[in-house]
RNA sequence: GGCCGGGUAGCUCAGUGGUAGAGCAGCGCACUUUUAAUGCGCGGGCCGCGGGUUCGAUCCCCGCCCCGGUCACCA
């Protein structure tokens, strides 16, 4: 993710997150940090300069060692004390440590490893199953079993979440905590271990908050302290203890009991830099969520936004429904569908590209206000703004037209921003965006006319966009290629996309589209070549597409037929003729307006994310 | 699909035509309020995969795989 400054809204106990956020802030102020973009693939280096200095010193001292006498223990097989009591895996590791070095030259070890774990060709393993760290963790698990500790118990009687404890008592002073003697039982994943022999600290995280746990040998049953000695970074534990503050004022649980809850067998990413490799973050989102608190916060924000949309619409009498995703005729949008097949029926089926035609059937059925928030699938190119499956809100509103929709859309966006962000202004990249209503309204042909005039230095008339050959000539002068099948309207939209989209930073309704590119929209009253349709642009992204719905079945049939002839004329992407949809309209659909809002792009906007993959938990990746 | 950048230890990253490095993580020792704990010591690498050039390739060349960016296609 591009780093959402909005997302680090302070949780006092979230020490590591706060520190990382401090690093983020420091990145904006070069003096404190390395700032080099050279050795990172995801932006400038976040490490403090002292890191590099320390690295340099360590390097120097290593060189010194090389010149000195060899260490007396060099060449001996070490069997660490921790492994001595009983851990078979450790003995094996110790025993094979030396041979491994010798065999490295002849390749014997490599061959053996390759036979056991043949790596897929051309890929990189993110975890090595028999690495030292994994063996160590397995050994610790076995040792727990030997102690009679169930390594995967069935339940734990948690009294409070970490977040609940922090919010209930995290504001209390040391004196208040000592006087109150509050005992609690909580649980979470170990995110840090700081050990001092008899005094030890864990940082426990439950996904929403983090809390420190103080482990003292003489405060715990011997069994529990033995458990502690076998813990690894990432294990799940339950803790019972009294709340207090350490000398350094850190809010802490003084553990009197420790329960083992589950083992983390694989080493986790680093505590300080976290996980930045975007490929691993997307493919193994669970790792991202474990170590990057801002990832969790982003998806919580996304959830809040969706909830806000739902509540907004329900409060206005809209009924939430679910319509088919498997369709025998994909319609409602111009897009290439995913094709599949139903075995029992032996028919081809398509993943839907839009729910539109089904939702309007429901309007025909008398559901006057209806909406659906769900997935659409389009078998097309992927980009920072396109994932093959994406989430869309569509809603339909009887007796309203597209001007009503503009007002409702404004209200909806402001409400969502306030619910999700607590503000109606946001920062996207280097630009401040205000979501305050009313949004700017701009006729499509006016937007194109103005942009083209500016670009060419001569006045372009609206008439230049009405006739096919004049529009094509204009496109040619602008250096935009036009295919033979394109009519004036399609050319106008093409020019708009090339010249205007990027400039629409503040929320703007671009409205009144050519009829020919809007086969489901209703014409304006005074101009049959123009429809009552708008698209909402924010930060150069198309966020919404909406129109007064065409409900004249004869006109709808003509529009579908025009699509068919456009296809015959060579245009690849056209709407199919949906006979049942036309039949539904023949039963009568009340005047209505409908809108589609891309939820992923909206969340990108709200979280200052510049790739759609940042806001989708499991974006599509090429399978490995 | 074209072009550009990248793939080195579990993670974050340096580096070189001549036996591969750091920090964190791991292991050992010390340490009873730490917090990127600290100090000392020790392990850990098919340098994405395959071929070529070379006495010798992680490095140079060719092909492939995967990721990112960008353009094109595509709404």
C-alpha cells in the first residue's frame, strides 16, 4: 500500500505500529532517515541512518576477527543446552550441521534437500520447511508435548480482548492500577519477546490492539514458566494476571498464569520493517495482517465503509437483494465475461459482468427501491484500477431521475466518508480532495469541447462532436485513433477519456452522454441523441456510473438491435439482446434511476491507496 | 502483449568474474521493569530456473518463470 497516513490513528498500546508510523512520518522529513530509493523496490529506505552506520561498524569488527586467532569452539559440534533435554530434532540439527558444511562443495546435501522438497521451476520458496528456525520451532512444540502441555488446546476462557482491556484500563495511572488490583484473562499472538533471564516481556496482539505481558519466574507456576521458555515469536498464548505499569510507564499484564494456545511453526517477518514485499503481502495476506497493523486498519475501514453504505440505503427504504452471478446471458455492461459450464444442465454459463438487468426486473416486480453490493467479474486486462473480480454497489430508485441520483450520491459519499474516516476531506496522493456537496457538474460534450479547444488552441464547437466525420477529424487532430465502427458518440467518449479524466480531481459529475454508448439509459426530453446519464469522477478515477433508466420496451429493443448491428459492423464489444429483459419492460417499469458505484475504487480513495490490489484482501495473482 | 525496474539468509536489504555480507529473526551464555532491550559467542544461502561464454559465473550473454511500474488492449 502506498502508506495511508490516515490509518495510523493512535492506539496507545500499539507500540510497534506507532513506531512504524513514526518511521512513515520521518520518511517525509529526509534529515532523520536514509531516504535512499536505491536499495528498496517499494519506495525510499525507511531505516534510520544509524542502522547503516551500525552495519558499517559491524562489518569492520568482523574483518578484525578474521585476522585474529580462530575461536576455540570453532569446528566443534554444538548441542545447545536448550536442546539437550530431549529434543530429537535439535540433536539431528546439531549432528548434521558439520557435514552440511563439508558436503556443500560436492552438492550431496543439496541433492537430498531437492529430492525431499522439489521446488517448482522458476519460483521462489517463501519458507524453507526444514530451515533451522522451523526445526527449532518444531522441537519446541515436541518439548511442550513432553511436558504434558496440549499444544493445540480446544478452548481458552478469555475474559476480555486486548482492545477491551486497553480501552477500559489503559488510561489509568500506575497508582490507580495498583490500588484497583485488576485481574484479567486475555489471549493473543506473541509479537515480541524481550527476555532478561528472570524478568521477561511479551507483546501480545489480538489483531485490534497490543498489550505487554510481564513474565517473572517467581510469579508463575513452574509449569507455566517452562512453557514460556519454549515460546516462539508468533505463538498464540492465553494469559491471566494483574494490570500495572512498569517503571517506564508501559501498561502491562503481570502474568500469574500462562496457557499455550497454538504453535506458530514458521518464522514470521521482521518486527521492525514488517513485510513490504507486495507479492507476499497479496499472496499470503495473513502475514500482512499479522505484522502490518495498517493492513488490518485498512480492511476495517473498508468494512466500515460498506456498512455505512448499507445503512444509508436501508435507512432510505432500499431493500438489499442478491441476484444471479451465474447467468446464461451476461448483460448490463460492456465487458468480456468469464465463461463456465453447468454439467447437469449441460449449458454454458457466464459470470456476471453487472447485476443491472436483474435489479431492474425487480423494479418491474414492484421493489421500488432496491440495491445489491456484490462481486462482478470481467475477463479483461488487469491494472492498478482493475481486478478481474471487483465489488460493485448498484441501486435503483423508482420515480427518481438522474438529477435526484446526483443529490443522493453526494449525500452517500459524504456519509460514507464521515462514517469511515470521520471527515469529508481526504488526501489522495499529493492532492487534497473535498467531498462536500454539491459536486461540480459538467456536461460531457462541454468537458470535451473545452479540453480540445485548450489542447488545439482553437475554438472547438459542440457541433464538431455531433457529426461522425467532424468528430473523427477532431480526434485525428488530437492524435487519437478512431476505428471505422465508431460513431460520433463513441469518439466523443474516447476523447473525453484521453483528455479529461485525469484532470477531474475534485468530485465531478460528468453528465449527458451520447445515446449510442448508453443503450440502457433514457434520453433527455429535448435531445434524442443524448441520455440522462452521469459518471462521477474523483481523483481522476471513475467512481460511479448512473442514469435515468430506459423503460420504454420498444426503444429498448431498438437500442439492443443497434448494438447488434454495431457488432455486425465490426465493433467487438456490444450488449446482447436480452429478450426476457425486454419482456419484463413490456409489463411496465415505473420511471426510475439507478447507479453503480465501484466499492474498491471508493475504498482506494478513502485510504489513499494507489492500487486496487491494496484494498482487496486476496487480489488475483498468477497461480504458482 | 511492448518497454523499464526487480528476484541474494525466515524478513528488510548491501555486494562482487576468484570459497557470499549486514541488521532484525534463530541458537548459546550473562542480565529481576524492558520496549527496535543490551553485551559476548555461534549457526543459517541451488544468489528465481535453464542454457551459454570462461580455468572459474550469484555477477557477463541468451531463453524462461514470477513481481512491480508504464504503454497498448480493455470500460
